[in-house]
C-alpha cells in the first residue's frame, strides 16, 4: 500500500508548500516578510521613515543637545547607583540603586542610538547651549558652574571621592543626598526637551524622565528623612 502525505501549507497562505528544500525556502520567505514588518515598526518607533516626522535633527538642535547632555548626566547617575550596589547594605537603597542603574543605562542607549542614526557624535558642543537663557534661569540653572563639563545637579570629583570612602548609614545618607540633587538638576533639562524637541520620540522620553525622576525624588526624600538626613541645597 502506498501512503501519500500532503505538504504542509505555507504559514498564513493556506497554499501547500513544496517538498524538501522548497519548504525551507518558503519558510525563509515568511520569516523575511516578518522581519521587514518588524523593521518597519522599529523605524516608526525611532522616528525614521515617517513622512510626517521633522527633518533629521542637526548638531545644534534641542533633540541632539538633550540626547548628548542627558546621556552624560545619566552616566554619572549610573556611576553613583553602581557604587551604592557595591557599598550599601540597606535593601531599600540597593533596590533603588538597581532601578536607577537599569533605567538610566537603557535611556542612555536609546539617546546615543538616536545620535548615531542622525550621523552625530555623542559628545561635543557647549553644555546646555540647546536651552535658552530664560529656561535656564527658570530652572535655577543660570550661574551654575559647568567647568569641567559638570551640568546642574552633577556631583564634583571631590564629592564622589568622599562618597567612596563612606560606609553604612553615612554612605546611604550621602548617596541619597547626591542622587536627589542629581535628579533635581536633570529635571529642568527633561522638561525643556519635552516642550521644545522636534522629534516625537525625544519628547516622549524627556517626559518619561521628568515624571519618573520626580517620583524617585519624592521617594528618596522620604528615605533620606527616615535615615536622619537632610537634602543638599537645590542645584
């Protein structure tokens, strides 16, 4: 008795697939279509290929300036968070530090990815030049010492060196004080970008940073008070 089998259908078509190598070719074709569709969705998410999206941001744009400066600002936040993961024994502080490190690392990757796609370098340009003077004054940034590339809220090398020497509750208190000020300094940058950036994806990320860091600042303020500390003066 001869047994015959029917070739499986090509997924999504209902058409029998060719046997042997033909089936493999058909499946590869389906996978290729899926990847094209996925790529299209990714392009939309990045603001690429959308006829309604603004032109590619220039080096002096709010989009580029925010992406460059906030990435650098975040780098220090991640550095301090990793230090807390290494030195703190307080579960609440360690949990907070882990969240900050993971979130800000992810955001830095997105912003530097945009800069690469726009054909721009991740560094360069005058710090905060993408914000107008009125905005900087409105967020208490005027007169801030940005020598050495420090932006509002960033810790000095001396403050970081001091933090590395602390342990126990003393470390937790100083870490919270520095991170609260760090978040406060970045808040004005995020708010300005959320209002003035040309790319939807940049405005969306800036709003997310503004909202999430406001919530973290409130939490850290409560944690600091519970450990007998008081906040540093705002940046």
